[in-house]
C-alpha cells in the first residue's frame, strides 16, 4: 500500500507540468507601461536602432509597390547616411521611451525553447532589452536573442521565391502560374519549368507588373516577419507557464507641453488675470501601438549618447501642421478628459503619471490635460532695455506671475510653448503672443515678454562723458519714458553696463536694483499721458 501511495503521489505531482508543456509555446500580453522622455537637443541623432519607421511600416503590395518606388520613399525619408565619421551637423531634437511589457509565456519545456515576442517597437534598441521571468527569475534566462526586422515587404517575399512556383493574377482575373526567374521595377519573369541542373535553356515569359492585381505565394517564409519581433532562445528548468517582464528603450517617441493663457486686462492696482491651461502632447512614431497602457512622462533634460552611425531623418515641423492646430483647439479622446497627470519628484527630474490607462496608437499625436488654473494674478510691466548707446529704445510689455499654490498652480511646469490670447470687443479670442517656457519649479516667478508696446515710447541719452584719471571714466545717462495710455503703467528701465569693468553708481535721481553683475534696473509708476525722466552717473574703473 505504501508503494502504491508513493507512486500515485509522483504521478499527480508531475501531471500539471506535462500538460502545461504539451502545446506550442504561446505568448500573451497582460499589460504594458510606457515612460516617454521629453524631447532634448543633441549634437546628432541619439543612439537607438537606426531604422526608418516610415519605410518599415509601408503596406505590402506586390502589384503596385515596385522596388523603385520603395527606394524613392526611402530616399525621401532618409537625408544622409554617414559611415565612419560625421561632419559638422546642426543640433537634432530627439525623443525616446522606456517600455515595460508584461506577458504570459505558456507551454515552456525544460531546456531551450524558441520564444517570439511580437508587437515590439520598430525603433527598439536591442542592446537595452532586459528580460526577467517573474515566476522563476533565477532559473530562467535568455541565452540568445535576435531582433528580426526583415519584414515581409514585396521585394523581400519575391526575393525568397526565386526559382519557386508563384501565381500571377491579372486585373481581369486571369491566372498565370510559373517559376519565378527574376523581377524588377516593371516586370516579372516566369518560366514554365524549374531551373535544370545543367545550363540548358528553358522557356520564359515576361509579365508587366502594371497589368497584375496580385501575386499569390504558397506561404510566407518563416524567416520573414509581419511585425518587428524579438526571437529568443529561452532556457528554463521549470516547465509550464511563466509570468515575464520585458523592458527596452526605443526611439521616435517624445512629448512636450503646451500652454494656453487667456488674459483678462485689469488696472494697475488689481493687475491682469490669467486663465491658464496646460496640456502634454505625446507623439508616438515608434512603430508599435500601446493598448490600454500605463503612461508616464519624464520632464528634464536627460543625457543622450549620440550615435555616429545613425540614419538622419529629414526634419519635420509638426507644430506648423493643420493637424496640430486642430488637435489643440479641443480635439482629443473623450475618455482622456477625466484622466489627470499626477506629478512626483524623480531623481533630478519630475515624473508625471496618468491616473488611468490610455491607448497610444502608432503614428498618433495624443493630448492629455496637465493643469488648469483660473484667475491667476499677473503684473503687467513695460520694460525698456538699454544697450550702452544713445537713441530710442524698444519697450516690451511683459506679464509676471508666480507659480504658487495660492494661485491654483504650485506644481513643476515642464518645458513647452505658451500661447497668450485675449478676447476682443466682439468676444472672439485673438492671439497676442507666443513664448517658450523652460522647466519651472514651483514657487518660482514666470515672466512672459508679449511684444513691443504701441503706446509707450522710451529713449536713452549719454549726456556727459569724463575721463578724470588713468583707467577711469564717468558717464552721465538720461532715460526717458512717455506713456500715451489713458491709465497709469508700471515701467522699468533695464541698463546694461560695460562688462569687464568695476563700476559705481555715484549719483541717481531714482532708486535702482542690481539685476546681474553688469545690469541694473529702475522701477517706477508712470501716470496716464505722462513722462518720466531718470538721470544717473556711473563711474567706471579698470
């Protein structure tokens, strides 16, 4: 009885493993997370697998997509290829993403298994791939990895069917079978028989590709893949199912921030009011779609390694496209309207995590809400900057406000572009300026220079110069600003002094503030239809 019991115990314990490994190896996606880094400027293309997604993702068409047309598309997509060195290049703006892909691997056998991970980014950096079995992290590992990106294009399929039987289907439905001898941009050459062992002749005929509707093949060669695929030799001592995690870095993914500020003008006492909205725009051109993914965004200038062998794509200005404008003024996924980006500190950067999963499709520009602040108090200031010479000065109107919680903000603002708008007398929004916004920590001042003021004029005059001694000079400066508005304004003269010299303000008609080593400014209130004159004397020594 004891021997029977032991035998039964051994049988039932090993049964699940045998059943689990009885079928072919299957890979099932369970969840995915994508962390997108904001776009940074590098001296050249950053290091990632140098593939061209536009070429790789072309639809397969044996009848219409000729090799010459494919090469033309590739030449339009690729501007320059360098081998063994690079000349002077203009800076390149590039983005990248970190993908964490959780998948269930079924029916593994003890020993070596061939496992195929499809639906990976076509711009993957294979050297960044990290695989771990959460079920057996110590006993399961990848002993060989191949990144298969020789996709099943028309040319790739025809090349593998040389001297094999194919069937050409004409546009009228007629079929012609034969052995493929050769092909080019415009024609396909078929033979009635396979190539003989000797060099004897055989009958051939030429078919124009323009007359064909399709070319039928027996099967897709096993070494060709419809999608970019990681093919692994996976070694394990634990057969059955494994929960696994794949992570890798890929290129052609980026995000940036956009802000819209609706300005409501006020008087000098109450200040202007701003309704500020912030959005992040995710641009996915990695060659993969991330369904129901957890989305994270990294804000900060992450260092990138320049790839000396990279293909340099042509620069594309998506900001100026009509699609971008249409997206900006309200077109987005309805489900994303209730999702919020939650900010946390991360190393020397800031991490923004979307509160709920979202789908990011390949070749898609997606917008997500970052912040919304109403009734932010701002100070309008009119600034005239001197340039150490006499003459008229440009007066620039600027808005100044603080990124603090009391104003409904108080979160780190990622780098981006701000559009400033104001309602006109008809109630329509009119663009009054665009300004870049650098990474801005909380509780810091933000200053947006909108544009040159129309009704405020300023001038600067050097009225007197003396040289009382060796390496010494004294200058008398007169600054004037005239306000032609119907209300008072806050004015500022910003004076740039001569660099590389020791200086002292020996006389002044108004108080001044040191702005930088060689810059001072005078702040004042200028009444309606009034003029302000400031005089100061600066003593230089060197």
